[in-house]
C-alpha cells in the first residue's frame, strides 16, 4: 500500500490560510474505482474517489471494492503512526480559553452556558442555508432525510445489513427521545411523500453499503460518539458528534480513526466539521486522531486524509474568530 501523498490544493473554508491539505491517494488499479476528471482551472474542490454507479444489493454477500479501499487507506501506515508534542492539546486549549473568557466577559457572568457545535464555523450566509428546524417548518425534508440516513449508517456499521431502509431508520428514531417526534412526523406524511422518501433512502443506503468498511470488534467501532469540551468554567461548551470513531486513544501517539458522513451538503463544509471534531478529540484525549475519512452517501464518493497539526491550529483560529463575533444577544 502506498504512503499518503498530496493530491490537491484546496481550502477548507474561505478563511483558510494554511498550506495544502494532504489527502490519501486511493489505489487506481481497483477496477471498481475511478478518478474524477481533472479540475477545471481555478477549481479548488478536493480530489476524491467515487464508486461506479453500478447497483449494490442491500445484502452484503458480494465484494465491494470501495469499502475495502477505504479500510485499506485507514490502515495504511498504522505501524508508523505519528507522535505529537504532549503540549499541543494544552496550547490549543489555552488559546481557546482566552477567547472564551473574553466572550464570557461580554455576555456577563450570569448568562446561561453557550453550547457551540460545528455550525459555529459557518458564516451567517452559509448557516442560513442549512436546512434544520425552523419555527415555520420544524421538519424540513433534507434534515429528516439526513437523520434517517445517519440511523441507517449506524445500523450498517453494527450489523452490516438493512432489510427495510425506511422502517429500520424510523425504528431507530422512535427509541431516541430527541427524534421520536420526527418519527411521528414521517408516519403522518402522505403516502406519496413517504414513498419518495423511501426511494431516496434506498439510493443512499446502496452507497453506504458500498463505502462503509466492515470493522472487526478489535477496532472498537462506536457510532454517535458525543464529545463536549467545557471552556471558561463550563460557560462556553464546544460540542459535536462523531458519526463513527474506531480505535482507542494512545497517549502521545495518533491512534484513532474518525469517519464522517455527509448526506448531500457541501463537501468542504463537511470536511471542516470533521476537522472541528478532530480538534475536540485532541482536547478530550490529549492526542489528535490518526486519520479521517469522509463518506458522501448521495454521490457515493469518499476522501481519506491524515490529521496534521496545522489543521488543528487552523480550526482553533477559526473558532477564536467566531467567538470574537458573539456577544450578549447569543444564547
């Protein structure tokens, strides 16, 4: 297996000011993989791989080169995993603590705790375009679909198979106190809307079955891994959820691999969110993850990359900038 190599110069967000991100190159000899056409001049989109659009049955009996390739790329170089400065996490936290203390001073000591996820990094125009719950539409179709697909992703990781995409996903939402109302909303949809949703889920599921590696128990795969980092005595909390985390932390050495899922949104935005989660894991365990993989369930493509110190410092600088824009009106 070849070592990681740089593939493209791209920007995580419009504010990125680091050197090019390093992506792990997929093997080109796999017949079931193809490389996208060369980017047009000025195109800064990341280089990724995509599985051929051939149909994938819902059972997992046949080989799937894409998921095997993702697994191979996550394992590549695992015997020479990098060591990081033990003081890295402390330095990043100190930087964030300074910004959080300034925010608390602006909001006042009696203000309620402020919980901030990856959306903290989006500017207002991007955040406004995100399809999440609103007072006028508590269950936008894209948001509902995303929650259902993530439930199916967890099932694919756990069991490797899905019999009834819509039914299984709804069952998962019903046992989640925070999503049970969404499940009732889907149950009450007109038959035509439910059928369209079921057809859409099947397309995403076919791609997920083709892209998602089958991890042995020794990898310790865990879905929906929540992480929260309190700052300023808990008055500012950076939080997020890993779609999938594998491996166990090792002091001073990168050991974890994180897989993120995007269901059709902006690829660069999903990568930024995954870097944000890598930062939170660094602050939680003291060591960055070893490698990240991003799976696109709508397009059937993926990207795998190493975690570099410069990525973490860039995300911290973005968080600090965004914290500086928040004030008394933010809850």
